[in-house]
C-alpha cells in the first residue's frame, strides 16, 4: 500500500526532476508510436533474435511476487519473439523512478501503475500513446467495465491497458464488534451507524494516547479523497475543464475529518499512525494492525482481502460497502480505480511493451493466477464472469463485481487528479495542525487544483 498523498508529481515537479522545461515538449514528440498493425515489421520474424522487454513492478514479496513472476514467464512462453527482464521497484518509489528515468531517456518498456497516472502523465508527454496498437489489435470495448475503459484513456487516446479494477471495501473485525456489545451479523448501512460502533471501540490512555481504534477516518491513512464518492461530491466538469470541488458535499467531508481531529487530537492520531504505519501498516506481516485487532473497522482497497487470508488467517472479519452519510443525496459505495500497465515515453521496445500490457490485460491465465490472488476484479468482463475464475475467487469477487463496481465513484481522467488527492491529504494536516478552517482548506484545494488542471491542459494542447 502506498500513501498517495506523498507520491504524486505535479507538472512543475516533473519538470524540475527532468532538469529542463523543454523536456515536456520533447517527451510529447516521442510519445506517439508509428502506426502499427500489431505484427512484427519483418517478413521472417522467426529468424530474428528475440527482443528484450524490460518490466518494472513493485511485486516483490509473498504470493504476489510469485504470481507476477509467473505472469512474466507465461508472457515469454506465449511470445517467443520477446525475452523479459522483471525489475522490482518499491511501490512508494516506482512512479517517481519511472518519471526520472523517462526524463533521462532510460525508462522501462512497461510498468505497473494506477488510473490516476494516465491523466497526470499523458498531458506532459511521459506516456506512449498506444491508440494505434489498441485499434490494430481490435481490443473490444464491450469486454471492459465502462469506467475502466475510460480510465485507460486521456482525451480519447489510449495510454494504458488495465489488468484489474480496484473497488474499496469496508472491513470490520467481527470479534471486536461483538466485544463492544453489537451484533456483527447485523451491521449498519449508514456511516452514522458505523461511527456509533467505532466510537465505542476507540480506546485511549489517560493522556489521550490512542491504543486501539474502532473507527477514525484518518486511520490507517488520512486520504479524504477516498471518501469523495461516499459523500456524493463531484470533482470536475469534463466538458468545460472546470474543477467542481467547492461544494457542500466536499465541505461536509472536510468538516467530518476535522471533527475527528478535534475530538481525538491530530497529534494522537498521527502518533498512532507512526507507531503502526510501517510496511504499509503491516500489510505483509502477521503483526500488522489489521490482523491483530489494533483497528476494528477501516476502508481500503479490495486487494487487502486475500492478504488477510495469508497473514491473518485467524481474523474473524467480513466486508461491506463503503457507507455514505444518511444526508448524502448521491452517495456512492467508495472509489473505483483501474490497475494499469503503461509504456513510458521513449521506451526502447514500444511494441514489446505494448504486447506485455495487452497480455496482462486480456489473459485468462493472468486473471486467474494474478488478479484473483490479489483480490481485485479482472478488468475484462469475460474474465470477471468466467465460472472457473469466480470459483477460485470465492465470495469477494461476485460482491465486488456486482454490488460495488457498477455503482462506485470512478477516479476521473482529470489532469491533476493525483495532485488533487495530495491536496486533500495536506488539507487534513492544515486543519489539524494550523487551525485552517474546512471552508478555507477547500477553497485552497479548488484554486490549486484548477491551476494544475489548466497547466496540464495547456501542456496537452
């Protein structure tokens, strides 16, 4: 798990990392590949030496490391015209390293990322436009979830292929709920109901130090943008390019966060996160706070579901939809974001990079052996509804696929969407540590994100 608030790159930071402002235009010039029919440009492909495809991901631990290497090996077996090299880069460093190497002219041929990267990096020329390859292959639009299909694009051009689509789930520790006197088999539908349970389970020392958490939205991560959909907030108007964050719904979201900071103390909340935040809050460790009962309810991506089985097999837990406040008129069950594979601008082997992206997106073997173990819904509908894959995934897949995915708030292909996430993260600190009012914090987000959108749209033009 990565902290999105600290890992996005704005256009200005990208240009600073590259060392010269002119790199944006240079990368844009090399981003679009020559038209291709998807075949090798030779009359005797079998006689050619295999070309190397350099792949970067962060899958370096546990079952996902084995699954990723299996996918890389499978690709090479099915595509003997390529050899592969898989380099593991820590998730928290992966995108920044790709950007730095892209600016230096030494990017990988393909790398794994998320939907926010498309709208962040395509306008500044950091991604290869793979539209010609998508059209030549005849990739079927109707085999993708509509939101996922859109997240692979920026301004109607393709810059990524999706392997899977993350939805957010609301996890709860059934034993702790029962200990607090509530029925874990009859849980609330509304956010207010969960807050009542959570406050009962929040435990503090005499000095206010938090020792165990029932529910506090800052924990495990203070990422209020993840709750935008639940509160029914809008983000931007794609037709006009106008950011629409300064709304009653977004203000209610920040006021909600600020209320918890005032109630429990932002320093106490931060101290708890510091104490238990290592290694993604112990995501890949049996001692992690999810598996030991240090936190009783939390909102996070569906990818944690199978982690519980691996690292906390004794945890008595269940999941439900991300709850909305009862006052929300357009509340959605959390956030939807595609997991994508990209070809960076200036990749040495664009054709091979695209071939790997397409393989990861379409292969049933990958869906069964990679997406399902990661407990994320395959982005190809034909894979997500395949009986063999559904049987392997058990309960989480039909629930995520049928009850959440069609209704969740999709991260928009908005330039500056990653910057927006960081701004919400910083607003939480500004309200808690500096006493900035929620209204002023929201106005600042609106202004800065609109400027970021304008800058990136100007770059794209």
